[in-house]
């Protein structure tokens, strides 16, 4: 009789965890946060203790900001109150509590490099630097304590994707730091420094963002000089160039760098918030895109870039000023806009015409509800 055969029992293989090869993150950018006296006076009037309440101004836009990993803004006015008193055009100064609010709202990348950064002189800029220097977990670029601080490229990391931020301005409105001041800023005219900064950022981060405060105010077309500078930035290592200063929208385009990377340039994303009084100046946009980092190749790139239109709304006499995404902006609101006193015919159609004349359809996000409204208007027109 043969002995029974033994059967070897083996444990089933333990399934291997899939190896992650792609990291992702989301990014959004807001343009000029230009705080006129109307804005800070309304914020102060909402409180009874002498502080400021900026929430109603931004409340409709906050979900777009808080939902993103990276959120950039150009803080156009120097935050130096206290000790300075708040002030408006032509020499701006804004309450530091505005910065606290923006950080709490989800903004974590700030440019403080612009033509108003010296509106309160060297001392005002130092107050601003000291204020921002107390904050953790954010990247603030454009004003520096000294040469050593200038060489400390600002970075921020989310989801294992590290971004660098370099902020540059073409002008300080004829104001200058004293010759012996230790403070530093980056001007577009100093190409040697700008090249060094971008190349250094390329070495220490996955994705290089350059904020350029440039161009001509109220010009809806970028200049050839802007394009030349943008190409240089791309060749030096920039991945994304965000333009501010014109206070109106300018085109978006994709450049190719010397090493073959695609580099997105938004020449101007317009005003985020202001109390300006011309139709094109209260139509802005937030630049949205996705970031992907390929862990196998080490490359980081952007996808799905688009401009999300925004409207700064106010009533008669600049009352109840606040910002809306276009998707939440009702036609009746447009028809009640205080800007109609200065810009005839301001309505939804005016807004869409302005947007489509400047920005290529490939980069423009017109909300479905607005498209449906326009389609209905067209049907009515055909039936006439």
C-alpha cells in the first residue's frame, strides 16, 4: 500500500501595494489686491471695536481659494498699518489684519513686489517685511531684509511638490530705497540678478513661479518687450509666469523654453479687488491649473490651465463692494453695477465681449449658466 501523498500548502501571495508614480496638486492665482480707501473704510464700518472685517468683500470667492493646494495673490498695497495710518491712491497703505485674513482664507503665496511697495518709504517696506516674516507656512517674495535674505529663494511644498516663488517689479513709481539701505527688491531692469534668481530656484524646486509686475496700465494687449522678457524667464528656468500691474486682462500664451519645456505666461490677470471705475478694470480672472510630478522622471508640469473670470461689484457711490466669480454673478447685479455711471452698457454681454476679445477660448472658462443665458438671448434675437 502506497503512503498518502503529501500536499504542500502555500500561502497566497500578498498583493503588492501599487507603486505611486504621480503626485498631483492644484494651483490658483489672483491678481491685483488693490485696497482703495472705500474698501478699508467699509471693512472698518462693519466692526464696532476699530478693527476690520474683510470677509464680506471676499466671501463669494473663498471656495475657489480654500479648495486649492497653492493659492497666489499679488498684494498690491503695502501692509504697514499700524504703525502707519491706512491710506489710498496715490500712496497706498493697508491694515496688516488684511494679510491675516488672506492667509486664513487659504492664500499661501504672496507677491509684495509692485509699483506701490515704496509708498511708505523704506520704513513702510521694513514694517511690511517684519509683518510677513512672522508668518509660517507661506511663501512671500519681492522684498528682502538684506542680501542674504534676497538669496533665500522662497519655496512652499504641498503633496511632495515644491514650488519656488520669485516676485519682480518694473517700477516703484519713481520712489527709491536710500543708497545705504540694506533692504533689497528685484527690478526687471536687473536681468543679471533675475537670471541668477530663476536659475537658483530651478535647482531647489520642482516648479518655478515668477510673478512679474510689468506692462502698461490699462493696456489689454501685452507688449513685445513683455514677450521678450517672458521668453528669457522661460529659458532661464521659469515654468509659470503670472503678470500683474495693467489692472486689466491681457492674453495668455504658451512658450517653449530652450530646454523644451512648456511655459505658461498669463501677461496680466487684471484686478482681483479694487475700487476703480472703468468697466475693463473690474473684470478680472483667477488663473487655475493642475500640477503633476512624475516620480519616475522627476519632471513636474502643469495641466488644464484656464482663467476663471471674476467681477468686482459695487453699487452707487462704490457701496457694498465685493468680488464674485462670474458663475455667481447674476444679470440683474450687472445691471445695477455702480460702474454703469462711468461705463455705458455694462452688463453680462459687455463682460463676455471684454473677456473673449482679450483671452483665447482655449484658456477661458465661461460658466455653463452664462453660456445658457447667452444662447437664450441668441434664440430671442433670431425670433425677432
